[in-house]
């Protein structure tokens, strides 16, 4: 499916989205319609952004396919900003999302105060996804090893993200004969949410433990 025409399902509503600047941007009007059941979602959004001018700064005008088969510029926002817009929607249907965002914020504050909680939550997330305990332990150990490696690079003067990517590519190419991008293509991982490290670990075990390397792959 073409990225420009891809649709997301949101509470049984179809939300138009477009791939822009390496992330998804969603139609604000579609989200407003899904959360308010307004018969005039464009007008509803017009009133909302008129009342809170800062909401306009969260949007980009991007072309999306309309019901008439043509593409029109419409207000779109990425995932982070869509959540911010949802917080401003005075509708009962938006309340579960607001409560969830509040809970996530509370959990993040807890994790800052006690970093061990973050590791425990990651374990819980992987368990909910059905990963076995052995896999989870290896995955978390790989995260620690990767952090040690990046810390070592920083100590040696590496600060630019491009340099980190180059070094990671060199490790990947020396190991598998492919760069990170080439390996993602080989694994057919086309979505940003598909983590290359997870797939490597799932299919071949903990490579870094096996080879006694101090590093990991960036996705």
C-alpha cells in the first residue's frame, strides 16, 4: 500500500495519514470526527483552533486524499501533537485518552525517581507481547551493552548522530556484510516501529553474547 494513501483505524473510524519527514502525520479533522461524532468536524476543529491559537503551531498543511478522489491540503499532526490536540477536545469520548496520557505521565515521573521501574515495565510490555523470559532477559542485556558502547564512543569524542550511525553501520557490515539499512531491507522491515534488534535476537539469539562483542544494532 502506498504510504500517502495508508489509513489508520481509530475507534472504528478511518483516519487518513501521510508519511512526512520520516513519521506519520494524521488528519486532525478525522480524529476530531472520531472523538466527537460531530456532524461538522471541520467547523468543530475551526472553533477549537480559533479558541486555542497554539494548536495551529502543532499542525502542518499536507495533502490527503478526499472522498471525491482528489488530494487537498488539510491540517495534519504527528503522533505527539495529535495527543496534545486530543487533550483540548471537550468530549466524553476523548476522556479515556486523556486519562491514559495522565497515567503515562505519572509513570514517567515515577521512573525518573526510580529507574528500576522503567526496566520492570519494559519486561511487562514484552511479556504482554508473548515473548519468552529468556528472550526478554537477552533483549534487556543487549540494551545495557549497547548503552555501554555508546557511552564509550562519547568518551572518545563522538557526539554527532551521523557519526553514531556510521559506527553502527560499520559494526553491522563487519558482522553480517550489510549496513543497517540493507539488513532492514533483507528482513523486510519497512515500518519504523519494527525494531531490527528484536528481529535479530528473535531469529539468531543474542549475537553480542555469542561473539563477546560490546555493542548492539540501531534500528
